[in-house]
C-alpha cells in the first residue's frame, strides 16, 4: 500500500548507489574489513566499467590496506587467503603480481612482547601447570629456524621471512624465498625507501 511505503512507488531503487554508499559508509567508519568482504562478495557481479564508476580505483587501495592490516596483526594465513582470492579467483589487479614480485611488500616488524592471558582451567580436566601461561607462538626465522624476537622481515606475498641480518645475507646471493616455497621474493632495504617503513 502506498500509504505505508511511499518511497517504493515514488523512487526506483538504484543498486549502484546502494552499493557505493554502503561501502563508503563502512570505510568512513573505519570498518575496512566489512567493506572489503562485501566488495569481494559482489566483485564477480561488477564489471570493470561499473567498478571504475562506483569507486574510481579506491577499492584496490582498500584491498591492499586490508591485506597489510592482516599482516600487521600477524594473521598471515588470512592475509594470504585474501591475496590469493583476489589474484586467482577474481582477477583483481593488486599493486603487485606474485609471479613478478619486486620486493616492495617485504615488511619489517617488531615481534609482540605482550604475553597472552593464561587459559581458564576446565573443571573437568585437571591442570598441573596453572601458574604458567601458554607459550606465545612466535614468528620463526626461515633460515635459522629460531624464533624472531625483536625486528624481523617477511614477504608480503608468501609470508615467509626471518631475522633481518639473515634475510639481508640470504638475498645477497639468492632471489627466491629462504623457506623453500619457490616464491621469488627479494629483500627491500627500508632505510633506502622511507615510504616503505611500516
């Protein structure tokens, strides 16, 4: 009935505007993960012309920022899944091609120093070490296989890396991943590229 819902009869729905406004709403409210997941769900239905009309290329930046955010949060597997989905399934041209990687996404990070809270003991399972928190899973160096405590580097595509000194030495003689995954990542010295510092 027109009395209860006058807008349906007076205005046609424009789904392009709804999509654009919804995604920009989430971006403006710092909910990039929601915007990216909606974008990935709708990506197959949006042709290249439609994407450029709706977002003017900003959607590619959202994807890269979201992947970098996942990496900073040490959610390497999820970052890798999003990257792989973008490149292989949707053909989304991110700022790099994993087969022709130039090293611009090799990041340097400080290992986390905060300890996890100890788990709440289960009443049915007796625990002998109630006073010890569980070990924090640390990032392992791909070269020496020792946990990285302090600064470390890793590839933004394959998520392998290690101690900065080890990585520098490795890439003086090699151009593929020290872990052995076959990726052709290279070392980027962040001191020579101030805009690459994280």
